[in-house]
């Protein structure tokens, strides 16, 4: 079997009569019918030959089809940074014989989202700051303080609930899905919480309906289905290999036409995130390689001139290469009437287009994430420094809309676990939110500090005989007197 050729199979379309249409590529021609191969005896010198074949759907999802003559393997494509198509969930899931529901045509849509979120700088920044603001600064639960004590350690890893809460928010914002595993025993003596990596989770169907499956690499799951870890969806529990009861809570961003998985709110900005990443890569590539030379240097002399050759090499070492911007094209000309050397710079004029494209990408990402520029670590054009009033205003808007909406969605999903499994009272549970900027800039210290305190702040010795030493530095009285003096001066002039 080891000497049999291997040819790749790539799905093209879903054909009639529950069959799937494939392109079969290999060094040898042949037609695959029902998973069997009828090889042509005549060999061809062409490197590849493509034929079309039909294979019954019940055999499509196997890793290979075997017969005495040939092994055929399905081609696996790695996850790339190409912009994934907007996924569409199939309504007739029975066409797929697997026990899991695909997320995307290749079942790798979450991986594509994760790759974009890692590479697109501003997209990553927006998700980072959204998670920080949404996590808040702690929790309040006046009706049951023991819940806050439990929050200090919610799993054997020593993680606090705030850590688990933040990871849940990050997963939810990045992919539109979050998976929280609940572990307890038959007596309910403890409640552990773990957040699963959403790229490794798929929902089950058929015999696994009502379950969530975890697998480290869904691109290579075929043939290893027995290694999938299946956990029932909350509120159902089942014992695991450790003898403890396990359940998985699925929190998703609801989207029409997607009854199983959620979609992130920024899904409309997939192209914008990819543009932001690619413009940065273009800048880096241009910096490293400089496909366009910076100029042309014309030297006059003989091509066989030894000193001229040595001079050119020294020039190249000094002006061209790593850590030196751009390259230089050197042309040696035969001597003529004009023997003066000449340098002609080549000016690039396409920088502005890339800058505008990058700026538009940033704006689209912020809009798609329902977020604000000042809360994303991005500076406002035409402003020096940060505008605390703008940050305060935009934070108040985000708090009353995006932040509290996400907090309520996740907390409402987790409260039944704390109440039913942990036995806590969660009626008054809420997140402590705090503005990123205080109100110090709104306060005038002269209205709250006494004259004595003012002297001490500046390291001066106050006059103990001053009758106003313990009075505030500034009062409305002084302003009123000034107004009266101005009015008297105006009347005397008249």
C-alpha cells in the first residue's frame, strides 16, 4: 500500500441524489466512482491531471477511501489570513454524516476570526479595551457576601471570577461565542468554572445533539472522532473520566439565520480588519525590500576600470542593505562629451493612498464594533494630547449601551449556575464600573483648600496671626466685590 499514489480531493459542489462533486488531482488520471478507482493503464507525462468524480455523501467525510490499487486522501487546507466568506448555516444538517455542526464551509471559521484578531492591530486594540471596560473593577452582591468570597477562587488553577469573566467577554467579543465549563460533584460541595477556547469547540448533532465537543484541531478531526471530548450543554450534567459532573454553558451573540452559533458584532468589518493588517504588512515589506529603487547614479568610465569597480562595491556596502533605506541603481557609461556623474532620485507618490486606506480601515473597525475612538487608545486627528471631557462623555455613552448590555447578557447566563449549583443568592449581583478619567480636572482646589493648607502645599510658613488663615482660599465673595467695583467704575464713566 505504501507505493500507491495519493491524489487530493477538493469539494466543488453538492450534486443531486445526495452525492458530492469533487475535483480529483494527481499524477495519474482516473475516475473515482463510489470511492473506487478505475485507473487508466496509459501514463501521462503531465505533472497533474484533473478529472471530476462523484462519491456518495456517506463516504465524503472519511479521511480516505481504500481499495487494492490506490489510497485517496482528502486535501486539508491550512488556516490563512484571507478574508473568510460570511458563513451560512445549513438548514438540512442531515446531509452531513458527522456528529458535529460545521461552523463555516470548512468548519474553520472561528480559526479565521482568531487569525485576523491576532494580526490586525487596531481590531485587536478595540477588542482589548472593550474587554477591560466591560470587565469592570469588581462585583457587588449585598444580599449574599459569601458569593464574593467564592469569587476569589473559582477553579483549581486559582483563577478569580474576574479573570474568568474577562476571558468570557474576550471570547464573546472576538467570535460571538463563549463556552464556560461547570464542574461539580454529586453533592454540590464545590463549583468550578473554566473558559474553553472557542476555536476548539463545535456543537453536536444526531447522537451528540445537546452536547458540545472539544477537539484541539478540527482540520484534522477525521479519523480521530473518538478523541473528541463531549460535554452536555447546561443545565444537563454527565460524569467525566475524573468522576466529576461536567456541563458546558454556551453564550452567543444571536444572529438571524444562525440558530446554532453566534456571530461577532464586527463581522461586517472582516474586510476592514484585513485591510488594516495588509497595509501594515505592505509598509514592512517596502521597508525591508524596497521594490522601487530610491534613485539612479550614473558614473562615467570604463566597465573594466578596477578602481571604479572597487568604488562601486564600497558604495554599496555603505549605502545599501539591511538597516539602510532603499537601494540604488548604479549605471556605468562610457566617457563622452559630458563626463560629470549624475544622480536622479525616484520619488514615490503612492503613500497618501495607503494612509487614507489605513485610516478608513480604522474607522470602519471602530464603527463595526459599536465602540469609540477615544476609548480604543487611538488619538483624535487634529488634537494634541487626550481630551478628558470627550473620554468621559464617550465612556458614559458606552456604559449605558454596549458595556452594560454585554455585562447583563453574561451575568444573566451565569446567575443560574451560582444559584442552582452553588446555592448562592444572586439577586443583587452587579459589576462595579468606574470611568477611566476622574473628576479632578473639574475641581478647583482653591474652593476646598484653606489658606493654611495652601501655604503648606507649597512648603511656605503661614502667618499664624492671619485671621483668614483657616478660611478657603477662594470664595464667591471676592468675585461679587470685583463685579461691584466694575459696575461702580462703569457708572462713574457715564
